[in-house]
């Protein structure tokens, strides 16, 4: 029994697979996947089977990967400071295409996270857009993303990524990298 289209969409998102990537491995266009997830088309049994098998095996391979975080992490970690302006942090996120940034103190210790969704929530709750110009990061940051040691295996990190968009990688308390679902999928393709 195959999952519903909504369950397939959730699986894809939980694995961090883009519609474009799923389309590539399924032999269809990205617009096909988008229309499928919206319920605009009725896919064939074979198409759904191929999509589901790819999603299932990607998740299983990620959970069994025994390579370490340091082999696949991104080392160019973009951060901000608690006393930075919210606007400067937001601009840094936009320039790099990130939805969140780790917040570090001047000694390099991770003290929090600033997220686009947190800023959007502020605006939705009625904060005027102009107020973001006066705010500093420490006033809107949330707790840090999970931090694991650089030698942690992917099989241990992957379950954490079901609940967080990224995991920070450290060694001796020093921030060394960041690992996302996309990084894990690259590792599955390379090592799985």
C-alpha cells in the first residue's frame, strides 16, 4: 500500500529533497511534481511507485550511513553576533539564501539562532516593519540549533534533522561546520 500524495509530500520535505531533485530522479518535470503535490493531476501507479521507492530508500540509506559529519558538513558557516542589527542579519540570510543563522558571541561560542520564520512571526503579531531597524539580534534570537561533535556518524545526526533544519558541528567547543538535510542526501549519493 502506497502513501497518499500528501504523505509523499511530507516525506519529501522531511528528507530535505527539493521538488526539482525528486523530478530529476523520477524522470518528470518539476512542474509535474508541484502539480502532483497540489492534487492537480492523477499520477500512474508506476510513477507513484518510483517516487515512493526513491524517498523510502533515501531515508533508509541516510539512517544507516556510518560516515562522520566532518566528511559532508559545510565548513563555510555564516554567523552573526547578538549585538548585530536584525536588518543586517536578515540581509546576510537573503544574500546567502539561508533561512536561519547561528548567533555566536565574540569568543565564537554559539548562543542562539535567528530565523526568518521568527521574524515573520513578529510581523504577523503586529510589530511594524520599521521596528526591525531598531532591534538587535539578541532580542529576537531563539535557542541554538543542536550541536554535535565532528566525528558523529550521519546515522546519529539524521534523526535529529527530522526536527531541525540543520545541525551545527563542533570540535572542542569551536564551531566547525553545519550539516543540513541536503548535505545528508549528497552523502547518500556519494557513500550510500
